[in-house]
């Protein structure tokens, strides 16, 4: 897990910058 696969798989999710995507990213960074 060198790079977050979430961004690569869901670029549109981060493009919209929705609260859910940000929260998911924060959780991903904190856990991993």
C-alpha cells in the first residue's frame, strides 16, 4: 500500500470533493 488506490479508482469522487470522499480519505490515511 504505497499509494492510495482510492484516488486511482475513484478520481471523480475526489473531484467532486464531497464530505464522504474527504472523510474516507482521512480514514484511509489515518488507518494506513
